[in-house]
């Protein structure tokens, strides 16, 4: 039975767990406090040990291995497992059966730190992309073993950039977006017209994605790097204006107290 508009706009329940040692648990504070009209984090406190060793080339954990490690999603709609180990094919995210996803910070930590991107931005980006996948495929996240065609190879700062070169992910971790072709694909959904994504939901996603930002200090630093001459001019004008205002205020106070 097709989903109604009301059903589609209900918030998706997402559970987050950690696999193995994860030294960046401070990101939990920002994830727990994240406000969304589209999903809710129902649990983010569970940690599970990784049992056994890697079983693939270059020390990666195969999909078969990871599926055994990741717990059941129980009463949540989607389960996101976060880890530090290398995943199959060295992807930063893999999708498994029963709406379970694994995100790894293996190699991603250095990429984020080099661009001063908050650690939680990667989790949030993945959550929004998975949310749209879940809707697009009829409340189901297709596993990585299933053929899908929702990403694009060129980098556009879009949620569905393929990021075959891992470092390209930086372009979709500071005010990411849905590019026009992806919006069109979601709204038409030729694969399953019953699960077309409505304009209202896409607009909500686009609006919430704008909150995934670098910290203010680093945004200012990026602006200075990009526009050094303009930044110097702004600084000079600002200093001049402040000096003039300071002089005017000093004269006003001097005259005020002298008259009294």
C-alpha cells in the first residue's frame, strides 16, 4: 500500500551505535542536540566490541564480516554503526541488510582535520543521504551488494557525490546540498513512482543541510585565504571606521562632562 503524504513526512527513527574503540565520542554532544523535522536520534549510547580480525586485502573488514558485527536495529527504522576500522573496498560507508549502515572514520579523520571540518559533519551528511535513500526505496535502505544508480561521479558538493577520491568529500561537508539532477531524480523516481520524494520534503532537507557548517572562526579564515586583498581592505576600512567612531564618542563625552 503506497505511503501517504503524512506517512512520508513522519520523522524517521535512527539508532547510532559504535563498533570498537572510537576516540571521538565528543561528537555525540552535537549529534544528540541536532534538531531535525525529518529524523530523530532514538539512541546513541551503545558500544559493541569488534569480534575477530579483518578478513580482506589491506586489512579491510568484508561486508560479510561486518554484517555479523553490527547489532539488530530493533525498534528503530535505521541503524548507523560508526567505527574506525577499514571497510570493504576502502569505502567510508557500506550498507547492509535490514536498513543497517556502517560509517568509518578510517582515513576520514585526517581529511576532516586538514580542512577544519567538525567531526560530526560527516555523520550528519551520511544521515541525510541515508534518509533520502530510505524514502526513495520505499522505507528500505538497499545494501551495497544491490545495484543502485543514485550517485554521480562528478563532485558537486551534493549529498550524492560518489567521492571515488575520498578527499572530495570535503565539498559536501560544509553547507552540502542536493544538486538539481538529484532533486529531479528523487521527485520523478522512475525506478518506483510510488516512492517519489515530494517537493516539501526535499525543501526541508535543503534547509536543514545549510546548518551543516564549519565553525565561524574557520569560515572567516577560509574567506581570508580565498580573498586576501579584499580581506585586507575590509580590515583597513573597519579599523578606520572604528577609529572615527571612537574619536567621535570621546569628543562627545569630553564635551558632555565639560558642559556639566
